[in-house]
C-alpha cells in the first residue's frame, strides 16, 4: 500500500457521516501512528441533495461503478446496509483484492463464510467489528487476543433496545408497551421495532459471534430465537422477588464439541455479571477454561460509536498484511450444531391453577414423573385461583418440555404455563 490510502464508501447516513467526521478529526493521529494518509475519494448515496452537514458534495456519487470499478481504491467501507445489492458488490470487491470494512450484521449473518472465502481467494481482508455491539471490540478480541483460548461459551446482551425496555420494566415497574414507547421516544427503538423486540437482531449478532468464537460456520438460520414481545411484566416482577433479573440473552456454548446457540428471554441471578448491565448497554461474557471469564461492556449502537469501530477496522487493515493469519480466523472446524435434546437448563415456571387442595402435590408429581425436580416454590392464592411459581433444577430440556405439555393439559391449570430459562453459573442466586 502506498502512503495515501484511497477509500471508497458505500452509504453516508448516520454511521457513514460519523466515519467521515472521525477520519477528518483524527487524520493527524492516524498519519503519525500508521504512516498512511487516508483519503475518502468517493461516497455512494441514493439522493445527492439530502442534508449531510460537513460532507464535501464533490465526493458524492450515485453510481456504484465509480467505486467498484476503480482499481485505485484500496479499501471499501460499506455502511449502507441491506443484503442486496451489498452481497454481490462486496463479493466482487473482495474477489478483486480490495479489502472491505462493513457494519452490516444481516449480510454477515447470512453470507459471512462466502464473503470470507472470497477475501481469502482475492488476497483481501474483510473486517466487520461494527456489525456486533457497535463500539465494543469483541470481534477483535476473539479474532486476535483470544484466538487460541478455546472459548467454550459466549453469553451476550447484544440488543440495546430490549435491554433498555427490560431495565425500565424492572426498575420503574413499567408495562412492556409503555417501556417500548419510551424507548422509541428516546431514539433507542426504531419506529418498527420488530427485529429488536422479536429477537432477530440478536440472533444475527449471535451467529457472527459464535462463528468467530468457535471457528465454525454458523448462519442466522441456525439460531432459534424468541423475543420479549410476549413477556408479561408480572414475570419480570416475580423474577425480581426471587432474586433474578430478566434479560434477552444470546447463549452459545459447545456441547460435546457441537454448537448450541439461541436467543431467548432468560433469568440471571441478581449477582451474575450480566444482571448489572442496565439501560441500552450491551455486554458479552466469554468463558474458557484458560481465561475463565472475560466480560466486555459498552454501547451497542449509535452513529459515532459504530463509526469508531469502522475506523478501527480500517486501521487494523493498515496494520496487517493481506493473507496474514487473521484472514483464516474462521477456518472451518466443521463443528455440527447440537441437537436440542442434548441440552439441559434450569427454568422459571409460572402456573395459574384452581385453588383446590392437592394441586401443588399433583403438579409436583407430574414434574417428578418426568424426572424434573423443584428448587423453589412460591404459592399465592387469589380468590378461586392460585399462582404457583417454581424454579426448576437443571434438567434435560426434552424432559421439561414433556412435563410442561402434561401440566398444560391438567384441568386444574387455567392458563398456558409460562416457562423461562434460568441462565448463569448456578440455578439460583448464591
Ligand atoms: N445506526 C446504528 O446505530 C448502527 C449500529 C450498528 C450497525 N449499523 C449498521 O450500519 C449500516 C448503516 O446504518 P445507518 O444507520 O448509517 O443507515 P442510514 O442512516 O439509513 O444510511 C444508509 C446510507 O446508505 C445509502 N444507501 C442505502 N441504500 C443504498 C443504495 N441501494 N444505493 C446507494 N446508497 C444507498 C443511503 O443513501 P441516502 O443518504 O441517499 O438515503 C444512506 O446514505 C447498516 O448496515 C446498519 O445495520 C448501524
């Protein structure tokens, strides 16, 4: 690479404008540290007239060929989002030896292995720190610092919107709908929050994290997910009384060398490191027998925060040669996906039952017959009905599912059972 690094940028919205601002403000530092001067030579947009304060209009174009067809461009920054046409464009650039930095989690979670293979063939680099947890340097830590640490579990609060909503439900007793409306007012949640609250956004991020942590190919379709949109605030409250905190968690672990990964609401003990992550922050807890626990915490979204991760990827490319060992960080170890019946979990179970003598005994006996034992029971009567809340000991999930199916059919059980996984080092608060 010459002293001047020529950059083409695809997109100039919230993140793109942040990238231009950071590159401008830190140009001197970058040149002193790397010996390179960075020049953004072309920026692709749809609408040339849109308001972009501080952006030099002469670099803007609506013609992608001015970037993709320009062999003098060293690095392409993709901050336009979407899977089409970015997929074809980035494959082409990487295949021609142009390194790419992207913030696009949906693209990576669907086509990451294919793009990394194109980079390997083209002798280019693909970097995507900003695609997961914005400013938190978790991909870099996994790809570089912990490459040989044999990570065996990755647990994360990887969606800030849902963490904000759950924190407000717990801390301020808000309903789900009110907390969501407040998150939208404050700009934490999109006008259409489906991807966030339904768990799809977190699933895309977990697919990327898991691929890098376990050196294997995991795509978004491999990640079952459920969100917080059907959670009842009473379960958040009862969990809190029992010493737990409700979180939307991404949980990935190796089970007999197979990969188990999913996203779901979960209870964590109040003294668990992830329980303390409030507001819209993100956190990723990495575990390995070599390093025990490492937790990374910080802002998981925001234009400047995301842009800072994009710029840091550009600098990493300047600091490493194409074809170095980093390019092979996803070298496929060929791990299979773990079968669901291989998994064990502890659970929170809430049952609404008729307030009759012997109900608790009958419920306990159904659970016992399925080999599921009870750690804690909370029983409350309200008129003719009663509420049973239980923390179930860690058991094979298939056995718990069978027991819940039988409980749901008992005439004394008056509403569908609510079952939420309990995740953490123990099954109950220490
Ligand atoms: N915002 C965040 O906090 C955040 C956090 C993490 C990751 N990300 C990721 O970063 C990427 C960018 O997000 P953003 O918030 O900056 O989006 P944005 O504000 O909507 O900006 C998108 C930019 O791309 C341009 N664009 C979109 N489609 C195009 C097309 N087909 N041809 C040409 N230009 C096109 C738009 O042009 P116009 O300006 O002409 O409309 C705009 O400049 C996404 O992948 C997103 O998931 C964002």
